[in-house]
């Protein structure tokens, strides 16, 4: 991936000239925004489609965990999973975890919304009443509010989901929800984004509870997405996690699919890309989907048109796209860090490389590995870094090292 020089000049034209219709700009950088051309993910979508259909037939298949760096389209995949499930008549509920997440409350809220939707036409019929009672017992035992404008008016089903052991109570809750869905001849998909923020002990209980239900072949699935650290967290949680989840890693797109992500949306609007423009933008972005969208958007704005984007247009777009990434995608993450964390991140950038030795970062700071271990761990918890293997640290945000070096130059 080439480092971007935002100070380069081009005689082509002013970077602020807008000649092609901005309203028709087909590129949409943003967290979770589905691109006009969702390319390179066919295998992931097909595997999930098969799993949903198998589970709907009462046959065993696995839930899904998607992992990858920032900006590779994990959230987009979760949304597509939801569309697939809804197309098959399933109920889909989604939540994004946070650093301060109360996981027990999150699960209860997801299940509450699912039960409300399942029982919308037969409120408190036999199946719905039992599931609602199980949820009520769970809420009482775990001191959770009913939540929301709509509540489930049911007496607690004592002895169900109220043992005080979270793995057992979750298993009971999932079981009653799955039985309810089966009674209505549909299924339930729960999607959880930013799954790496779940507390480790609760993640363990969650996996154990889901494991018990999966053995009953009930129509209930979980699709989670998170950073690369999520894989080790799931493995540490329970050794049978590999049998429970289909782990899928998503990353940068190939040159061919990167080109398709740019050309297919443009062709709908009657616009083509020159070969040189495609090669240059793929070189600049490294094939990361978010960056392709941002650079594509700015190249569209920079092009005089009327129906082609050239390599010169891409060069004009470079400082514009870089500024957008620096002021949004990168800065929003950097601004949340402490002074000590910023010093550690900047030392990582000085050492250089996609993955760097923790010891080398400490040396660059003039400290020992033990002396900066707390800061390193805090950055991992924040989701800015991860450890691909023992003694190694890496950014979760592609090109973050380039941003940090630019920031140092500006200071």
C-alpha cells in the first residue's frame, strides 16, 4: 500500500471544481453504509443463506462470527445477513455493543423485541405467553427493567431463566424464544456488532447458552462481528466455539474486486474509469472497502466529466480524500485516547510496519515492555490495536500509521 503524499500538486484543474453531478455520486463512505456494488463477499453471503435455510428445516448449522480490521465491511455483512433472514420470513434484531455495554441487558432487550414481533398477532397465546414469562423471570432475576414503550404483560415463569447462573439462564431464554419461533414457523436472528467489547465472562456464558440451544436445532441464530481479537476471545471462552460458530475473516479486496467496487456503480450512471485511474486508486487505498468508497467519492467530485474518471482526476482527489479520512475516520478514534495512549500509538508508527514487536515500541518510547504494558492493554480494550500473536502489536485501523506520521509533521 502506497503512502499518500497530500502535498502533491497537479496542473489538471482546481481541486474544488465540481463538474460531474454530485447528486449522482454513487460512492458512500460511512460506518455500515452498504455500497452500491457489494463485491467480494459472495461466499460469505451464500454460506449464511444456506445456514438459514438449513436451520429453518430443523437441520443443524452454525451461527456466524465475522472478524476483520476497521473499514472492511463487517457491519455491512451483518446488515446483509439480516436481509437474508428477513427474506426467509425470520425476525431480525440488531444491537451494537459498546465499551460500557451491559451485556445481560443487551441480550434481554434483543429477546424482548424478538418476542414482541413474534407475538404481534397473537399476543399472549400459549407459545408467546411462555416465552414472555421466561423473559420476565430472567429480567427479575438479573434486575433488569422491562424496557421500551411496549412491554410484555406476563407473569414470570418461575424456574425458567432465573437460576442465577447466566449460561443456564441464557440457554433457557434462547430455548423458549426458539420454541416460540418454531411455533410460528419462522426463525430469529440476533446480530451483535462490535462484539469484542463484550465482557469476557459474559461472552463465555453467552457461548455456553447458545451451545445448548444449538443442539436442539431450534430456529435461532446469532451473527456477531468484531475486530481480529474476537477470534482469540471466542477460542478462550470455550474450546467448542469452533463447532458452534462459522468464523469468517474479511479483509481488503483483490485488485479485480476493488475495480468492480468502483466501476459497477459508475456504469449505472453512464460513467467509466480509465485503466490508469483504477490502478492508481487501488494502489492508494490498498483495496480496503471504506477507502475505496472515500477515494471514489472524491474522484467523482474532481472529474470534469462528462463521462470518464481519469488518473489525473484521482491525483486531484488525493488531498481531498485524505483530508476527509484524517478529519473523520482517523481523528474520531485518535481523539478518544489519553496522552499515554497517543504516545504509544505514535511510537508504533515510528517503528513502522503492519505488525510490530511490542519490545520495539517500548524501546522507541525509552521504556521497558512491562512499563508500557498497561497502556498497550488499554489500546487493545479500546479496539485501536490487537495482538496477532504473542509479543506483537498491530493497528486495527488500516493506514493509521500514515495518519500518525502526517499528524506528527503538522505538529
